[in-house]
C-alpha cells in the first residue's frame, strides 16, 4: 500500500493514550510550531502543502486560514467540525476514536497559527463514546502541559473544549454548527458576513473538519513543500476514504491521491473487488450528496482515460459524466442494486434533515421523496420522471446552504444515468415491485 501519514500508527497498542502517542513522535509538530515558527509561518506551510479541505468542498485550507480577520483585541476561534453525518462517510469518527491525540495536536498547531486562545471540537451527538475518548485525551494533554497556560513555556495558551450536538445533519454546515455551538437552533446563516469575519459569537472563526485539522500534523513534521510532492497535481497528500457497500473488504483506507479508481475497487491491497463475484453497477464516490456514476464512467472518464482518486479526475466531465471526491464516502453498488430505491432512500434522508428555513429545500425535498416513492412503489408515471428532475433543478442554487444541492444532485444524476431503469418501474410496475426483482437492462434479475 502507499504511504501512510495519518494512520501509520493506528494499530499500535495504546496509541489512544498520551504516553504511547508521544513515544511514536506525537506532539513534535506542536513543539516545532511553538518553539521555532511564528503563526504566519505555520499558515505559510499549510499553504505550501496544497492541503484542500477534507470535509467535502475541497477548498485550500491555508488560503481559508489566511482569510481570517485579525482585529486588535478581538478573540478568534478555531472550530473542528466533527459532526460527520453524510451517509456513506465514517472516516472522522475512526480517526477520533483511534488517534484522538492526532486531532488534539492539530487543533493546538492550528489554533496557534490563527491566534485562537479558545477552540472547540463540535462532535455529532450520537458519537458519545468518541466524545468520552476525546475528553480523556484532552485531560491527558492538559496534564502534560500541551494545553492550558503558557504551553511549553512559549507564552501561548489554549483551552480546548468538546461540545456534542443533538444529531442534526444540518449542523455539519459550518454556520449552522456555529449557531448550535452558541446554544441556538442549528439553522444556517446568510453569508456574508462569512465566519472568517463574524463567526462564533460574531468573532473571526475558522471551521475545518477532523481530517483537515489532523493533516496539519504531518504537514508541519514533513514541511509543506515535501507534503506537496505526495499526490497528483493540485490533489496533494493522502486522503482517508470510507469504503462501503458491496465490497469484499469495506473499511477505512488512507490513499496517496492519484490511485486509479479501478485499482482501489479491485486490488487486493484495497477493497478486493465486488462481493459474491458480482458485477459493479454504480458508485457514489464522495458521500450521498455527490452524483452517482455507472460503472463505465467511474472507472474511465468520458474521454476514455483512467479515473483517478483525485479531486480533478473525479470531477472530469462536470456533472454530465463526472462526480466529486466530496467527503470520501465511497459507496459501491453491485448488479442487484435498485437505483430507484436507492435514490428514494437518499431523498428520504434529505427531506428528514432539511432545517426547513428555505422554501425550495423545505418543499422540494418533500416533493422529491413523494415522487420517488410513487416510482419505486409502482404507481408512478413517465411525467413523474421529468417532474422529479424539474424539482431538483428548482432547489439547486436557491437555498441559503448547500443542503439543497446535496439533495438535488443525486436525484438528477440518477435519472441522467439510469433513466431506463426509472422508465421500467413505470412500464412494469408489477415486476418492479416484486420482491428481489431488479432491472437488468433488457431483463430482470430475480
């Protein structure tokens, strides 16, 4: 397998404790930053690394940090978005439960770079077992002098807190997260102002996800220029992928960006192929919010080139023939998968999780769920297929936050690439609703 920067020591016994983590090189990045670097130099190293946000959007992390407003006498905050709840994505909880001190070290280095004296980890409410692990690790870091007053005699002080949410997917959106952290209903805010200017408590704030912050540690240890040599083009470094679905070896994989998708799916080093000897039908490459692609377009681009596990390669062709790397939630579907049922199931999730603040999202997600329910359960019409695409288009671009797009893109892509399967559900409702029946081109697999 390729180089491991985040998970190299994940299987070391006791690595979740300060003592063992320290013995394996833990907190060297903090020592380097606090003893030999200025905050601006830390930001510059992250810029040089080319690190892009690992939560879904892929925005350059160092550039985001450089946008932070720094008015005199005003506190600033670094907030870790650990509200991981995208269907198909489970890498961040793995990282926090196995390597809690890696995240804490990243939080200290990042907070120092941003001039934050108080920082927060906002964790999904259902992950209370992970919260307990983090709280224990934070207590160890305080006891060892890496948190609190005058860390390592540097004059820099930091308090770090873990705050559980209440299980709302919408709080993964950064401004809804900040609202929740302030004790309010988790509704997204209008932007501008952006969090970098008015974030938590109306103060300058940076919000990054777990993997992005943890990756600051190997960047500082290696140096930004060395880190940038790993990967391909603008997709630098390594990335965690949550591989699930119909795979022989589902799990968490750390890849050097640039591995071919075909190798990731079929190589024994990674996912080991499709289970039970079946054929691959489709893949959702970056969590449930990104466009689904059929086998022929996930393995090769429309131009016939090998599709790579990079931001650029997965998006090649736009949404017509491409998708997004997103959050790294890689869901493989075999030939027995009903695309209509899967799309309806995703729509149920987004309808349930919409905060209801924007009419297009509040009403549109409900309409998509209802129309897809009709199609899946044998009482839809040909008009319904066009109707659900029309509703998706009316949601897209018309909401305060990206949940509208997250709900619309999978539906539009499913119809774009699998329209014949939707039409089969309309033309053959009795077959389509028969238990175990799945559309297979010209026939049915029972």
